């Protein structure tokens, strides 16, 4: 199975990577923590942390680190340096056929480039230009999934492939259309498109506080593959 974090970087890529000591630094250009964090690539050397902080600041970013499974030592060192933990995340995974299902006519359809109505909807739901720019940087197969309810655009999501795995990002449904099954139908459409594009697995990343999306992943028969969280300085909030 392809490394989970390689899939994340390929399907939700930063503008560039830099190395600072033993850390890989992502230049996110305002696209959020996932594309603006540092990850540890070699055994931990505390002396590398100031270099990572300096590399972040050189990019105009707040120093922040992704803490992955098994990185307890880095987690403890950063806590000791005054970094707060935030945004714990679960990466859900399943064979592609597990998440496929029926999509009623005109309920969801995959396309690229995104229709302007999908872009506008994303902006309304806090997936603004900086995050949409991440989608444009993806070089592999990719699609926007537009969801519809009551004859209007009601949701949008982004799906992209890396090797044999599709990963879903930026799933957003307008508040008045939630709890109507639209997110499930959009996932089904994303899985249909991904299967046609050659994917054999389907994955999605969900913050642990998002009960609805975690419940959906569980209901779809997906399993937790990995977890991670971030650390940043408290004054950086």
C-alpha cells in the first residue's frame, strides 16, 4: 500500500518543499496547515528545530509541525518548547468498491476544471482561493465533484489520484442541505470517477471533531489507517 503521507503530498501539494536540518518544510502560501507544516524525515535532533522555525519564517509562515503516528519524542520536545497541539486528524481508507454506491440522476457529477458555481460554493464554505490553488497544483488525475439538491448547487469536493489510491479533499456541503445524504452521494460519485481513472483504494482525511464526516466514513465501511496532529506556538493562534 502506498505511503499515506506521500498520497497527501501528491493530492494536496504545497507550492514547494524546502529542507531544514532533518525536517521537510512545506510552502503553503496561505492554504492551511497541511500544506504549511514541517515533517521529520530523519531521527530527531533537537538542534534542527530552530532551523525548521527559521525556514518557516523565511517563507512568511508560522512555525508548525505535523506529528505522525510514532513521533512521540518530537511531540514531547515541541510541547516542552511551548508548542500547543491542535487539529487531530484521522485518515480513513477502504478498497474502492467499498465506498461505491448508487448516485441518483443529477445529484452529483465529476468534472475538471471546476465549474464557476462549484468555485463560488467552495468560497462560501471556507475553501477559498488559496485552497483552490492547491487543487490546481496537482499534476495527476483529478476532479471536482459538484453535488446538487433541490435543483441547485449544494456541495463540492475535490478528489485526486496518486498511484492506485484516490484521496478526497475539501468536501463541503451548504448548511441547509446537510443531513440529506448528499455527502454520501458525492463520495459515491468520487469513487466512481476514481475507479474509472484506475484507483483501487479510496481515502479521506477528517478532523476528529467532525463527527458527521467521521460517521460517514465509518458507515461507508472505511477503516482508520493513520492519525496525526499539529503543533504550533500558542502565540501563533
